């Protein structure tokens, strides 16, 4: 609607905690990055499968790590909101292993079933009956083969189906997160099941990198005039 200005939501302690988490990690507090963390948080409230999409250098890894620290600190501070719980992350690259190593396979010599990485992590998360968040982060390119097996995990069934006919039901504290550069080979069935957060490097640009680099590596070695000259460059 032309001329309509949407009111900004006050995130209160969440935004403060996010900014504190960024500062504690030694990074620069950039409002565009803070908004991306909040977008990830809001997307997780409505979807248990979330994809952080964007080229390298946008801060995809950083935003979920910041949200992880922020939620954990809010829980430690005694806030009672149900989503403010400690976060445990399990990171893997699905493209670095075979399908058998990822989901599990039958040993051809002994005919025994052996769980893969994904099955092992999901079992470990399901056994944890606390209210802590468990985020399984697939950090790697989306491939038409391995991602199709995640469709039953990402829809309302929340069920990991293995090749040995076993099905593992995910509990509400488990979230699937995908850190990908693009969705060129992802099917509409997969994309429609996930929430999307697009992280654009053009919003972050180069200044936060240089500021962090100068603050951590060159504090005593670089003259103030040199620092000013660098930051004045467009």
C-alpha cells in the first residue's frame, strides 16, 4: 500500500543480547547484520528447517553463531520466554562424504547396518530430552541427491527415513539449518519446505572486516593516521 509505513518492532533484550554477542566475538556491530540475526530468529519460530543463502563473505556462519550465543546468554540471565534456551550446534558438510557415509548403509560383507553422520547426529539429538535447542547445520552446497532424502525431515512429518526401513522422529527442539551459496539444483519440493534468509555481502561490505582486522592484529603497529586513511576510502 503506497504511503504506508510499517512500525518497527521493539526486540528489547533480544537485540541487546545480539549486539553484546557480536561485540564479545570481536566483530563490529553492523545494524544490517543485526537485522539478519533477527530474521533468522523469526524464521526459526515458524519453520524447523531454515536455509541461509548467499555468496561467501556475507556472514552466514556468523549470524547463526551470534544467535546461538544470544539465546544462550538470555537463558543464563534468567529470561523465561520459551525460546530463550541454550543452543547446541552439530555442523557437517554433506558433500564431503558419500550417501552411505551420510545416512547409513549395510556392510556388504557382514550385512550389518551402520549409521551415517546424519543418522548418528539425529539419534544423539533425539536422546537429549531437555529443552535445549539442537541445531544440525549442513554447511555445504545443496545437491539433488542428498537433499531429496531430507524432504520428510523438513515437512510436518519431521521424520528421518533410513535405508534400513527405520524412521527417526525429530522432537520440537531440533532444527535443521542449511548454509548454502545458491539453490540452483534444489527442487521446489525442498525449497517450499524451508524458511529462507538471504545474506547479501553487499550489505556488509568491506569496512567491518578491516575494522576488526585493525583492532585485533594491528592495534600497536598501525598509526592512527593510517587507520583514518583506510577508513576514509570509499
